[in-house]
C-alpha cells in the first residue's frame, strides 16, 4: 500500500506503464493543488479529455456542490488511484486491460512495461 505523502517524481514512477504520461502529469498537478473547482478542472488538468481520463480511471472524482461550496474535482489518494489503473482490477475488465482503456477515456491503453532482466 502507498502511504504518506508522495512527492514529485514518485507519482510518475507509480503510474508509469499504467496510464499515459499526460494523465500522470494531470494527476500530479491535481494532487499537488489538492483539487480545484469543477469549472476550473479543464484548465488545471489540461483539457476535457484529461479530466475524463482522471475520473474514468478513478484517479479523481467530482465532489458535488453544497450550499456553501461549488462542485470540486478532487484527486483520489495515490493508493486508491493506483487500484483504479491496475490491469484487471476494474469490474468487468479482462486481466490484460484496465479502466484507462480507449473505451473509457479516449486514450490508448498503455503498453505493458518490459520485465526486468
């Protein structure tokens, strides 16, 4: 389990090979900011496709508005986000796929990392 604070560069290592680099960068920005108002989500993430990728993979979620606060895009904790991106962990996904596939997010599924020698 990933616990404690995850610092710059560590997020990239956690998600490398599981999701595209652009999604990792958007998640890292969202995590560093602690989230943002839903109407600013595209600007922080980069575009609407990245917001869809983050929410489709479980790396972020939209917290509904309350009488006192607007709706917010909140990052998932890294350990939970990792579960959402791990191959075979999403409901109905085959073991060779993950929830960040083209069908869910519009992004191509990442190629598996090669095994160490």
